[in-house]
C-alpha cells in the first residue's frame, strides 16, 4: 500500500524512474508494474537474490507480452552491491539517471551498523533523487522494540511467530545497536535499531525532509477503513478470513488469538443476524510482528 500511495503521487510525471534498494528476490516487481513506471533499478547485497529478481522480471515481461496485457512493462537494470558501503551512481548504466521514487522496504535498518554506512546509504538515496521526489521505507520501530525489551523478564521477547534477542538490557548505542531477529520461515539475521531523530538529522545533510512517519498499525488502520484499502488487503492476501471460508482450512493461530475478530463479528451480527459473516484479520501473534514496524517517507528538497 505504501508503494501504491506514492506511485499515485508521481502518476503525471513524464518519465517515472524508481530505485529499489534491498530489492531481494523481487517481491515488489508486480507493484511497480501496476504503478506504470518506466524504469526500475534493483539493488541488493545478495548476488543470488539479484539473479532471482532479474529472472522474475524476465518472466513477468515475457508473460506481459505473451498475454498482450495493456500498457507497457518497464525496463530495468539489476545491481549487486552493498548499498551501505558502495556508491551506486558509479555503477548505474546511466550515471545521470534521476529517480522519482527511492524505496527501501525492510532493509534500511542494516545501514545503522555505523555512521559511515548510514551516510553512504542516504547518499545513495538522495544523490540521484529528483527534487520533489520521494524516499519511502519500512523499518523496525526502535521505540516499540525497546518498550517490549523493558517489559521482558530477560533479554529476549516474542511469540510463536517471531523472537527478538538482545545481548543485554543496557541503553543501546546510536549506531551498531545489534539484536537478533527470528521470524518463522525466514533466515535468522542480526539487525540494528534505527533511532529516528538521528535519521532525521542525517537526512537533512542530504536535503531530505520528512514527509510523514507512522507506526505500521496506525498506517494500517488508516488504510483498512478505506474501501480501496480493504480491496488491496484482500487482493494481497494480507488478511486471514475469520472464521475460515472453507471447512478444511485451518486458522493460522489459536482461536484465542482472534478475540478482536470475534467481537467484530458479534457487533455485525447484532445488526444482521441472518447473514453469515467473515472478517479479514490477523492473529494476535502475527499482529505483534506487524506492529513492530513503522513506515516513513521523505521528500527531496527543491533547489
């Protein structure tokens, strides 16, 4: 939804170019295609992921042509680089390229390993971003994580879906505040807290001004209430149906995890007792993961 929101803001621009930092295996390719962009640069530190991303793009473009889908399918280039250490402008096919959007989803926090890495990352973000262009991202919410750590009996907290472990409960450093994050079905990896007021100061150094910053649960609530947001969440299969639509489909969590959905159904049944009701929801365990993140957008200052 974050990507769609900002693609909509540039829809009248003549040529729409996007830089996707930490693009991984290409999970957002379809979103960029639906946004009718003209050019995409994907950059990631993992060579295998970049190769898989490029392959997915080739297959998507071939399918677009084969099925004679409407519109054009954007052109793209793929870069293997540590965006926290290397200057991307030096490896673009066109070093004078100007981006309308730079996106970094669930990867920006790795640059907070050190001040030098954070500055290199932000330079890569801003250097080829057009004045008036947007930098959008999703990062773990350091404030929320520290609140959870303070409530924990030891240096670890989580549930059956995720787990976070810190080396100690000492006040974290501004850079290199490392913790281990485990998510069910995902490779474990060390991550770093992003102290947002510090990010604001570093962003100012490269002419980036805060456009908005929200905890994910607040952003989610805003979108969920709109008709378009409900449609997108359903289409993305971001929400689980409660109760399950089919008898042979099991819930992702325990029945006790769905108290909010149960109350919502009760409220709806009070209005219409005869209609079978299903609501889109997340289990409590899943919600605890989602609510640990925040979304943000910066805008490049006009010269």
